[in-house]
């Protein structure tokens, strides 16, 4: 699948501050602490779970992809290459249910929503994944993964005469549970809430996850050595990640609601395939965005969409600034007035970047790097630019190159550029 066109990323001058940390540190869900992510040199591998294409792109999703865009930009600024992979779950129960509700063809719905997502991401200047892979174009990868798991007795067919679907022995894999750190009872409860089927009869273990769902009437299905059917969600991400990033890679990311079951199950399948080798080095999770006091979610129908704001005439750079005003680890609530404060900030920055001089750029560029390398602290980075902006607008500083240099740093590191 084609991703979206990349925005150019300016290359910034190296820092001369000996105290500036030369690595990216991000909060890792497994170790519950800051951890260096990415290699010292070479290529960082990033897998961020993509959308199920309906209701694209609400602000909760946009916040997640922006967060990993910051990490992408931090790595680029550190001189690393970034191999970024994202999937599209373009065949799954929620998509098929939505299509059935509205009477729309599921493929048409998916295609429309994928296009909308791509347009939103390009407008927000999110750097595109190198590999943007849809479930329907990677069926062969899933099929191969299941063949491999079967050969290791990690896959089995559920005892169901009508639909003996294939399941993965999740709980039998070593280290199952280290990401979520939940008790078995908590896992079962959350699994049931988030699309799992712990209560299904015929499974060997309540926490085993679906690998391949055999064809039902009126559902899309594909031929495979495991029977005609369609892939489960967790095995989809694992298969795509391992195909393009190798057995083990730097970071798997997503919203905090993906910790369990999704990322726990992905990691378990990954270890099963890789004979026990860990899946991602680190797991990074983004807080939930609320609207009117509740988590923004498709099932609740309380969504604010990037495309709707853009239709209302809000500049995408202003949406980006409104989202970056929140730290990625916090849960927060969206208010319509967030746009007003982001617009004021954008206006001030734009004026400062256009001024004829300012205070020197090097210290503020160091501070931006420091903030982002320390757990992607975007709010602190914005405050640094605000401070420089206020000084520039007050007429402080005589460096004629500073406005252009600060604008380039804001573009490279924060992805904010005014058209
Ligand atoms: Zn995923």
C-alpha cells in the first residue's frame, strides 16, 4: 500500500553542548522506566500499530501517530536511519460490522477511510512509514507464520465442529504477561472487553488468541493451507513487523489501550516464531484522549476528527501544535478551545520566525533536543520556543540568522512548519 508523501526534514547543525545526551530515552512499558531506545548507530526499527479503517482520523489516533513521529524525528536528528513500519487492519470484525450497519461495501469503506487517513497524516506532516502494509496484502505472511507455529505445536484448532478456527497457545509462551503485568483474572476480563473471546468453548486456554478465522457466510475469506478464512489481528502485526524489521526491533508503539491484549499477544506470537527471542526491545504507549469526559472512541461515538477540523478551516499546523501541547504519557481531554490557544501560539511563532533578528539559535536548539530526547517532552519543547519567540518579538537579540535557524529546528524536530 502506498503511504503518503514525506515532508522534507531539514538537517540541523550539530550541537556543541558536551552535556547534551546523544541518545533517545523513552518510557518503556515493560521496565516501567525510561530506557534508551534505538541503536547507537545504524538503523532503528519502529513498528506502530495502524488503523482499522473507519472513523479515520480521530484526535486520539492523530496523537498516537504524532508521538511516534517525534521519536522518528529525534532518531533522524541523532543520525540514525529509521525503518518505520505500520499496518492497516483492513479486514477485521469492527470494520465488517460498521460496513454491515451502514450497508456499505467493506472494501469501499476501507479504501475511503485509508485515503482520508493518508491525507490527514500528510497534512499533519507526519513522516510516512517506509512499509505501509494492509492486512489484505500480507495474508501470505500470516499464513506462513501460522504454518511455522503449527510445526512447533503452538497453534491448534478449537474444538468446534462447525468452525474449528486456529488459535495460538499464548499463555504457554515464556514471558507472557511481562508487558501488561496483569493477573490472569485481569487479563481474562480485559480480553473479553477488547474483542477477545476468553469464554469460547473448545479453547485449550481462555487466553489463547485467534490466528485464523475460518470462513463464515457473508464474510470475506481467502484460501490457505489452514482452511479458507481470514487472519486474526495480533498475528497480522507480528507477521508484518517480523517480515520488515526482523525478529527483534527497537520499538513497538501504540495507544495505551493496545497494551493488552494486542501487544502482549503480538509479543507472544513473535517469541513463538523466533524461538524465544524477544519481539520489540521496548514498548511505548500513548495516553488516551478524551472528549466531554470520556475516552474518545469509535464505540462511544464521541470523536473529533482531524478532517472535520480541517474542513472548518483550521490549519493543520495549528492542530499539530494543539496536540503537541500534551505530553504523550498523559491522558487528557480535548476542548474546542484548544484550537484557540494553539492558533495564538502559531501566530506568535510565525511572526517571530519572520522577524529580522533574534537571540542566538544554538541554545534553544540544544534545549529542544534535550526536551525531546528525554521522553519526548513536547510541552517543554513548545515552552522553549515560546520563550525564544517572546524575546524575539520584544526585540531582544541581534542575530539575523536566528529566526531562520529556529524555524528550521522547529520544522525538523517538532514537524511544525507554517505554509
Ligand atoms: Zn498492531
